[in-house]
């Protein structure tokens, strides 16, 4: 595949989100959801938010790697 055909292609909007920012956004939203819908225990919402935030960061990194393999 010729790399010049992809030279003008812009990466998707989600590609530029830093992993730390993604983790913090997902952590906050999921922790609030767990706190209001499930448990009011601080350990439950904090640990649940961390697990979901890290999972989102891993999926984001995998998506970036897949994009890089296809387009670069």
C-alpha cells in the first residue's frame, strides 16, 4: 500500500484524546453512576471507577494501535 494516499487523511476525533484525560473522564462518570445507582460506599465507587477507567484506556490504546496499523 502506498503511504502517500494516506498522507492527507486526518485521524479520527478520538485519536487525539490523551489517555489520562480519557481515564479521568470515564472514572468520574462511572464513579458518579455507581454512587447514585448502586452503592454509597466510597470503596465501591472508587474501585469501580478505576477498573472501568483503566479498561477504557486500554480499549482506547488498542483502537489507536489498530488505526496506526491500518493507516500508517
